């Protein structure tokens, strides 16, 4: 699903989806978001086990393209935000592990995109912000994902001040998994993705789906759900092979 706005490349078991609007700071116009959705949906149907989300040019993603928003009526603005929400949910619903490789700025919906990825690695030069708090259009929808990553007080600080959070602070707060020197960004991203995609692909896909389903449930409900999922998946060929391989002290041979 490569085109001028979104590039999709494959290297072994890893796919890379690159936002390719450097002159627009990879801003999320509706057309760009629809292209990203299509790219992730296409990759979802392949045998890739992991996806790197990257941005071309000097920044990762500057958020919504205000050219789409200026003068938009209520229905158009709602449609744009619903498309953005669909993109975030698509990232979390695909069976592959999705990792954001972040350089430069990730602001507003761009920061939301980082928070929505399963994993994220940032270069030391990266910065994260929800700048609506110091402007005229508050970052309501970006804060849904961001607040779930960093917690209430830190989310309030980001939303109300609009200040840029540096990469090391973002790692400390849980917005990204780690911050690394810029020269190590690509290799650190690959390393984490390689480790996160070990094991049976279908088991991993079910695990990702179940994690998102239980994250925001009360603890008792989360246990009820997780018990049923884990009991059911104990009957799968992947689980039986993994257990047998462990007991027999041999490498597993995952079913095709």
C-alpha cells in the first residue's frame, strides 16, 4: 500500500510503515490517515510479525493537519476525529506488534499515535507535547491515549501546559519504552521488536488482543476475562507445542 504519503517496506518478518510527508511534518490530514489505515490493514493480512511505524523528514508527526480543520463545519470536524480514532484503534487491533520509532517532535495527534502503538522507542532528540492547552483547540482526543500511558497528574501537566516533554522524561513517564541516542534509534527499535515478536505468532496476536481488552477493566472483571481467555488458549496447537517443547527441552516448532 505504498504511495506518496505512506511507504510500506518489508524486511524478513518485519514491515515498516513510514509517514512520508516531510514538508508537511507528517501532519495527519484525513487522506493521510486513510492511507495509514489501509497500510496497517494490508500488513495485518500478511505473515509479518512486527511493524515499525516511522516518519520521514525532521519530525515524527506534528498531529492534525490544520488545513483540514480551518473552516471545517461540525460534521466535518467530527468526521476527521472519528477517522483519527479509527487509525488509533487499527494500530491496536492488527495482529502484529507495532512499535513507534520516534525522532524529532510528536505533537497532539502525533503524540496520540505514539501512545497508541504497542511499544515505542525515542531518540534523545525527540519531544512530545499536547500543545492545545496553550492554544485555542484543546487536545481532547489525543489525551485519551496519552493519559492512559502516563497517568492522570502527568496527563494534566501535558494537557494544561502544552509544554514539550523530552525523550528521557517520556520514558520515565511511560509514554515510550526507552530513549536512546539518535544514532542508535533504528537498531534499538529493531532489537526491542525482535524480542517482542518471539514465540508463536498466533499466540502473540491473541495475547495483544486480550491485553487491550483487559487494560481498563476493574481488576475483578479483568481476571474473569483473562481466566477464560487463558483457559481457552491452553487448548490451541501453539500452547500445546510450547508446553511440550519446554518439558522435552527442545526448540518449539510452531504450527503453520
